């Protein structure tokens, strides 16, 4: 299976035991031009709804947050006592894997599942508590827009009763390069180094991660 097909199949797929335990220089995605057809397709795929960052900036999801960028996206909420703290801690490790790229051609977005509670001020306090660095934004918006994004990004359970329980939300991270239309999804608690390697694999000159090397 080639790289592109693997990445397409990985999105939303159930990962094997090795991937669950060990989930996972480059050409900047912003330097790769989009054809008119690609741009139209991307705008149709990704809702361009307004969101507010933990710094109080109003940004459009497609135009400002993912267009021509390499991104990692997860859903969380600040008063979660389940999987969320662990996801944030592990994504901080992933952040470190990309070093100086963060905030330049690599970005992280954590979207709240409780917009009625997680105001920009609450998200800012949360980000400061976790010492979040530039290139990682915590985002809120209207409940309707959050739900629209959650559905379009593949973060909903097929079981409606389970999906209503926010404490049981999907503990996964979606990653991809918008300009290349390459996307994947993996457990947010997977091995940070391996997850970073899968993101790099999507890039034009990326090489496939080798599990044996990751296990070192």
C-alpha cells in the first residue's frame, strides 16, 4: 500500500495494538500551491465557521486555522477529569518533537466540547496552567459551530446515546496537511515520538516510520 492510501485508510480507522501503544527536513505545506479544484474541495469539506482562541482572537476555521498548514486537532474540555489531562500532557510531548516548527508551519488546535463553560478567559487560564506555548491554540465558539466541526472532522460516535456523554468523548487526535489533502487519526495517548513520525511521513519527503526503530 502506498503512502497516500495508507493515510486515507488510517483516518477514522481502528488501530492495532502496536499503534495504540506507539502511535505516532520537510517542505513547509504553506509552500505547496493549491489548484482551484483542490481549494474548492477543501472549503466544501471543512466548515469555515468562526472560533475564538484562548487569546481572544476571532478566526475562521478553514481560512485562518488549517488552510495551507500542517495541523493536529483534538477535542477536550477544561473541567474534564477523565482522559483530557492525559491527552494534554501527551500532546505537549508531541509539541516538543516538532520544536521550532510549532507556530510556523505546524499548529495544534484543542477545541472545547463545552463552549457554554469554556469561555476564552477559562481557556486562557487553562492554557497558562499547562504552560502552553505559541503554535497551540485552545478554541471555543457557539455550540452549533462546535457540533458542526465535531461531525465533519470525524469525532462523533455512531451511537447517539454514547455520543451525548461528553465524558466518553473520543480520545483521538486528527492530523494532516491541508494543502496535500492528507489526513490521519490516532489515539491522543499514543507514543508521542511515533505520532510525530506519522505526521512527518505525510510530508512530501517523509519516510515511513519503522516500529522497531521507534522502540529503540
